[in-house]
C-alpha cells in the first residue's frame, strides 16, 4: 500500500477544484471527521479507540498524516482495528497543518481512493500529524473536527487557547490518569476549556480507564445523526 505524498511547494493550490460549504453536507458521501492536536497528545490512540468502538456498526475508514513516515497508519494496521485496506497514509512533507488546512489535495485524494474502494463508507476519520495549538482542518476537508490535548502538557494548555482549542467542534482533554503524576489540576483544565470555548463541548478521558472512548464515540454518533448520513 503506497502513501499519498504531499508537495509543500503546492501550498494554497487545489488543482482538483474541491469546495465544501462548512454548513452543508454532501448527500451520499461519507462524513469526514478530523482529529488534530499536538505531538503525543493521543490522536492515534483515540483514532484506534473510535475504530474499535464504531467499526462494528459503521462502514469506517481512516486517513493518517505524518511528515515523512507512515508510522500512524502502520500502528493502526498492526493494532488490527480495521481491515488494512481501510487505512490510507498521507506523507505531508511539511508541517501537518499544511496538508489539512492550506492545500488539502493529498488528503482529498486519499479520501476519494477510500470511497472508491469502499462505496458504502459512512465515516472517514482523518488524523492529522502532531502540530501546535493553531492547527485546524479546512472545512473543505472535514465536516467535524476534534482537537486533542493531554494532561502531560500541563493544566495551562486549555487557557492558552489557540484555534484548535477554541474552535474545534469537540475538545478532548486526554490522559487524565496522568494528572497525579504531573501535578495537573483536572478541574482547572476543564473550567478553562469551557471558558475559552464559549459553550462548545469538552470531554475529559483516559483511554487506560475507558479504552473505547465512550464519550467521544457517543459524540461522533450524534454528529452522524445530525448530518443524516447513517444508512
């Protein structure tokens, strides 16, 4: 299986002419869910958890993004969370936000490849490579986006804000089991997150304690119902 390569010199140019209205969903195609966040925050582990939780009830596939490797896709294949053919890798060749926000062509190509391979797909998870608090997905690429931060980064992270924290459709505060080890105050993190997000939802979780990410999985199910794409 060959990764889709992204040419960073093409940033800002979409030769395919793709356009997506953020307030609408194209009837008949899979819902696209973006998962982003800093390096090490647990994006791949959350993606794997959602595959385990939802793979038995939905036609599901995944696109991963890494700068120079296919490490995240390889991890998911080894973990056996989906049929390997349902996982595609994009090598961004530059900071991951370039390929999820600035020139989304390589990711759209990977999505279209999966949709051609599996015409009945209902959900495609697009996992960004690790990036900073400003990394958000183009609404031409995803219908909903999740931003993941982790407790090990310190309880100051949510109040630092940034578009990822403040505007994502769902913010996940991950690895809550580590709070006592790193001296992070979970109540402070949650309160700051709710304050900067203006009512947008926040989930705190530990995949050690809840390996199938039930709160996030339930949120995804609700988004699918809202978008009226579940067949």
